[in-house]
């Protein structure tokens, strides 16, 4: 008899929190939200929130990709 698998299969749809966090840090995750508090139709407080959750390696890759010229474009051609 073989022992049952202790690690859940990826095909079952079960993903551990550690796997989600690893994926978020590797790919990057942006949370964006807005809230406005108003009384009698007058906006009193506006709150805007943008959060980037990523590893330093991912941020460095994003920065390098943003600084690089678009693919297929030769900036030295006259």
C-alpha cells in the first residue's frame, strides 16, 4: 500500500497562502481603491489608495522594462 499524498494536487484548485504570496511577490500585485465620505451631497473626505506589493527583484525588472525602448524600434536610425 502506498501512503496518501500529503501535498494537495494543483488540479484540485487548492492553493496555499504561501503559494499566493509567492506569486504576488514574483509577478507584483496592485491594490487600488477610492472612498468618499459625504454629508448632504457635500464631499467632506476623499481617500485614494494605491498599494504595490512586489519583491525588490520584481520592482527592478519592472523599472528596467519601463526604461527600455519599445521592441522593434531603433532609436539610432536617422
